[in-house]
C-alpha cells in the first residue's frame, strides 16, 4: 500500500480519482495546514483481495509552524469509504481535537504527564480510573468550578464526593 502511495505521488495520481481537501487554521501562536487526498484504489490492485471492502487510500499531510520552526507529518490510512476528501479531512481533525482535549484535561486535572508508572498493568489501570473520574467530574453540573477544583472539592468534602458518585448512573445498574 505504501508503494501505491509513493507511485501515485510521483505521477500526481494520473488516471486515478483523487479528490483533495485543504484546511488552514491558526491560533495559540501556531499555524497549521492540512492536505487530505483520497485515492481510489484500482479494482485490480492485489490488496483488494486481502482487505474486505477496501476502496480508498487516504494521505493526510499536516504542516505545523510555531514561530520559525516548521514540522511536517504524513499519515496514511486505508478505508472502505468512497473517496470524499472533505469528509475524511474533517473527521481526522475532529478525532485529534477530542484526543487532545481529553489529554489536556487529564494532565491539568491529574498531572498525568509528570506521573511515571513503571508497571504496565498498573499504568493502564490508573489511566482507566482517571478517565472514569474525569467523566464523573464532567457529569456533575451543580458545581461550576473547573475539573481540578471539583477534584479537590471531592477530596475535602465527603458530601460532594457522594454527590459526584451519585451521578454515576451507569455504576448503579443492576444486572
């Protein structure tokens, strides 16, 4: 698949349907350009017999500039969807937005980046507990403080902790 991508880039996708979509964003001192090209994989390509419903190859290239420093990243995806570059480009952007938001919340609320857990199982278990706690804190709407302050309030006030846990309807289901 990688070879198909390289070959098609060299020939500028000659003879293949390849819609493209480009976005530009700026904020927080950085500029980002995303180029999304979706290449329809030829019907006679050998990978089509290996991958069920294989239809397209997605090439997503991001150029991020912070000050004078510029970084480039290219990601390749295969897909069973029809070639719609705009849809694919937006979905990828939304995915990273959600991922970055959750990571930022976990870092600010729990200081996750400074914690180093050596045991793999322990790290995975703690990450799951932190995500659960983050979800519970987000569900609690009576306290208008930030997540970090809600967490502190849970530690200092047992009644507030019970209020946060009482919102966890999914924990109280009976089998």
